[in-house]
C-alpha cells in the first residue's frame, strides 16, 4: 500500500543531471577603492529536481578559479520559479564558497575560509536541456584577502568581495 502511494506521488516529477559553466565578474573593494576582476574558469555539476511544473530545485557542486587569492570548491542550492506561461524564470538561492587560494608572502595573502553568498537572478529555459541565467551574489562576510601597507610592514589592509555577477550556461538531461 505504501509503495502504491509513493509511486502515485512521484508520477509527473522530473529529475535532471548535467553540468554548467559560469563566467564570473568580481566587484571588490580595498581601502575604499573599487576594482573588478573576471574569470571564465568555473564549472559545476547540476542536479535539477522539478516537483511541479513552475518550480525547479537545483543543487550545484563545483569549482571556481578566480585569481591569486580567490578560488576553491563551491556548493549551491537554488530555486527556479517560472514566470508562467513563458520560459523565463526567477532564480534565488545560496552558494557556499570554500576559499582555498591562500598563498601568502610579505606583501599579503588570502584567507582560507568559507564565504556564504546569497544570490538573486533571472534565467531563460531555451529547451528541455539548455538554460541560461544571470545571478548577482552578495555576502555578509566579504573579506577574502589582505595586504600590508609597505610590503610586509605597516597596517594590514583587507580586500572585500562586494559582489559577484555570474552568467550561467547549463546543459542537463532528464534521468527520471
């Protein structure tokens, strides 16, 4: 009896598995001076679960190579809410970045730490496999690197990640 109830509850649901590439634009701040960075090097696995037609739940483990002091493993959980009856969706979620690019020298270094990001964006589902999205991420704990005023001497100056803008290209196939 339980198997019959569970089977009837699962019918109509979709599970997808695939990969994504997310070029990223970084917005940073050091001593009240803004700077930007770019990285095309981030790749993720994607697991998408669609319990109902208008909602997708997505889990994304992956790896991002940013620059000298920023990069490492990431895992994110997202919800895609379709704007009916179009192929456009709003996406929101969380991304946990484990910063492992911590090479230190006399002039500064990176902090080995986890940085928790919140994200909000918009996307387009081209067909059953291919989708694109644009997500802006921000964090509460923004500090990821440091430098010293005079090459190892003087005050320590932290570098903050103000936000990250990622353009995602996702290719996922139905597995259920």
